[in-house]
C-alpha cells in the first residue's frame, strides 16, 4: 500500500512540475527577457531576435524551430522521448504566446532605467532556469538546443554541457549582431544565471559534471539496468551483497550519469521500484565510456 501511494505521489508531482515548469520559464522570457531585449540561448533566444526584427510571435517561432528537432530526437532516442519533448516545448510555446498577448511584452520593470535591464537579466535567468529544471524533473524537456546537444553527445565524446554552451553562445552572438553589444552582454549574464539555477534545482547539490548513483532494489535491478542502457545510453555495474540486518542477498546497481540525466534516472528507478534505496555521490572526474576520453586527461609533459 505504501509503495502504491509513493507511485501515485510521484506521478502527481510529475504533473505539477510539468505544468509549473513551462509557465515559470515563460514568465522569465515574456516579462523579463523580451522587454529588455535579452536573448537567452536556444529556440527562445532566436524567437526574441525574430520578434524584434520582424515582429513575429515568439511562441510560434519557438514551436517551428522545435518541431524538426523533436523529430530528430524521436528518431535517435525513441518515441517516448519525442512525446515528452513535444509536451514540454509545446507548453512553453503556448504560455509564451498567452503571456505575450495579455501583456504586449511589457514586463515587470521599466527597462528605460539601465539598472532594470541588469535586474531583468538576473531574475529572468532565475525564472527560466527554474522553469527548465522543473520541466526536466517531470521527465520532459523544453526542446531547443537540448535535443541537438543530446544527439551530438550520443555519437561523440563531447559532453552535453559543452555542446549546449557552444550552441547557446552562437544564439547569443546572433543577438549581439542584430540587437547590439548591450543585448549581447546582458544575454550572457542571463544565460549564466539560468544555467546555475538548472544545476542547483536539478542536481540538488554539488557543482561537478556527473554523479555516481547507487541503487538497491529487492527485485527490479535488471529492469532498471535495461532502461538505463536503453533510455540514458549509459551502462553500469551490478554487485551482489548481503544486508546486515535482514541477511538477505540483494543486488546493487552502480551507474555514473551526467548531472542533466540525474532526475531522469531517479524517475526510472521510481517507475520500476518505488521502494528502492538510492544514494548519490559527487564524482570529481569521469573518464572513458561516453565521458571524457582518458587520453585527454593524461599529462603530456610526463610522457
């Protein structure tokens, strides 16, 4: 009965995060970023540039950018991934369109006052980062450069964070070209604030790039392991041990995942066994098997 209650609670919290995440991110985009001519990375940043150049609806532009990327993600990661991304990105686009139509992109702050542009970058970044993190906690994501980054990371040794940074830098650079140097500089501040909020809310602790997750389950370790391989693209190691109190033999899965996949792994574990015992450790360096190549970490001067 307790396990069933945990599963129900987990599912309800997913729906809350899925509703709340895109809404909070849309507030950051529509009421902080856009009035101050700040372009975040990804599809939202491109939509902001297009809004100021052509007056196009930001929500519609974001959806047009995301649709082909979602199809790409669906082809690489499967139907479930595509549906989750479609839901998250559609809700974000919808909320941006609704808020924009109601406010006319007039934000909370008077951007004619220079300090308010800085405040818009900071608090807009907090809103957008929080919204993205909440959406990812629900098992979905908001699309954009996240999809491209995950696809490239799957086939190359380059980390997702590095790829996202490069793409977002290109988008922010585009904003600088069309909206001016001030927009470029404030966009960088906003992007930094947003990324810090994602890290803080999504991983819960620590600042490194990956986490070591230990999972003990009485009867679902094999199923969890299979989903880690199929859905996260990572492997792990299964150990056999004996509980001190129960003297029962249990299996324990140890898997290393990047920060951005931690919540998805937790979701998988709870979907398979809501009574599983899980603990997470910081990892200070991860080499090989889909992470940074060992050769790149070798001190060449010692050779």
